[in-house]
């Protein structure tokens, strides 16, 4: 038996971003929503992996490597720059 935690329909804004460098190619969808404690949902269109993220999450390179399977340190820096221009800084909230 499932207990319903939430069932929300929301109109949201989506930013599709595609970039290429000598080292990497990135294709992301960033879904701006009020859900996930205000963190946009970042979706890698290449791997299908997604995570709610804000600018503060970009400080840790391991987070980007793990969440989006980016192995090259230069690519991680490029991704940090790309997302850093688009993700808001969100005050830490007690989530649970």
C-alpha cells in the first residue's frame, strides 16, 4: 500500500542549454519550480540523470561528477561555470 506524499501540478519555466568546448559537450534542461525547496531540477539530456540543485551545490566537484557522470576535471569546471550562470543561490532550509 502506498502512502501519497504529494501530487502537485505546476506550471514551470524550463531552460534548455546546449554548449560545446574543445573538451566537452553539454545538453541540459533546467526546470525552475517551487517544488524541491525552490531548487531547480537539472536534467542531463545525454545521460538522463537529474538532480535538484542550486548554486551552492556547485562548490563540490564530487557532486557534479557523481550526479552527472562527468569524469574529466576540466569538464567539471566547465559544467560548474555553465550551471553557475543559471542556478539560484538558495538559503539552506531544514528539509525534513
